[in-house]
């Protein structure tokens, strides 16, 4: 199977957020504070966002097509850190339009979660 690539240069994403989610079940008690019990492991989520100067309207199409495949992919950051992830969400906002309706900028946000099989 051929490898799929989508590359964002370091200057194209402006923000990278990393979030760790620790899973607890909450149990309410009468007249006492609730108790919490650890369930499952932990989750790691990355959200990167930025703005593209659009070369063509389909600038994010390669990434969207990879996400539609709903399979884990390898995400490698400029620092060399590499994670196997699933793409959870892609959000894009087009702005500053030309007379022909084509957008000059696309703001994007991509949410991925660390994947372990």
C-alpha cells in the first residue's frame, strides 16, 4: 500500500496544543463528597491550527481525504517527535474573497488523538 503524505511547513501552523485526558468515573454519594475511580488509561490529544494563503481551493483536500479513510496515520512534528494518531476533526474557515468567489485565506484547525492498537 502506498504511503499517504500531507505536509504543513512549520510556518503554516501557528499554534499547537497538547492535551492529556485522565479518565475517572464519578460516583455521587448522599451527604458526602463524590468519589472518583480511575477507569481506562489516559488519552492524548493534539490540536494544531493556523492560516493558509490559498494556492487553490482544495489546499486541505489531501488531508481531508486521509481523514475520510478513518485509519491511523503517522504524524511527525518539526521537532522529530512522531506519534501514531487518528484524525478526529478538521475545521476550516475561508475568508477574504476575490470577485470570482475564491478565498484568499483558509483558517484551519485539526484535532488528532494518539492511537494505540
